[in-house]
C-alpha cells in the first residue's frame, strides 16, 4: 500500500494521518474518560490494529517527510502505532492497558474458505461448524 506522498494543508501525510495520527488524536481525546473508567483490577483497554509490516523496518523514523517518499512508508506508520501502544501502556498502566495486535498473526477461524476457492466469508457473519 502506498499513499499519496504530498502533505495536506496541516502538513500531515495521508499514510501517517490514516495509520497513526488519527489513532493518536483519538486516544488523546479519550484518555481522561478512560482513566476515570479503568481500575487496577479492571483496566480500560486500548487495542491498536497493526500489521506484520512493522517488522520490515529498523527503528522509528527520524523524519516523517523523508519517510513519506520511502517505499516502506506504510511499514513505518505501523511501527509508529506499535510504539504508541507501548508508550501508552507504560504511562497509563494500571488504569489503562494498551497493546498492538497484528490481525494476520492471530490464530482464529475468522476467515474460512467458501465453495469458491477464490473467495472468503467472514465467520462472525456466518459461523463455521
């Protein structure tokens, strides 16, 4: 996946805005309510949806403008999301717990093959028996 690499009027690049900045801003908007809701025995939870692609880059980017034109821009944005989850968990535990999850790396029966070998159904809509 490669998005347009020109910034919007606020200086945000689309890949970063969709994959990271929007998540960061939403978390910031909800943090106070989550702190008031979570308890040490029943914490509020933040789950960031990631991708295995974050493993294809080494270390966080030092300059988002350079990354925007990089072929691995998507990977860097997912790495940033992982780092957000780690930092939120470090700062906010025990009232809030945060993690990043790679849906492709979770062993579930969410997807299963239909009679057409080229298509899939979502098991939450039609459970596999």
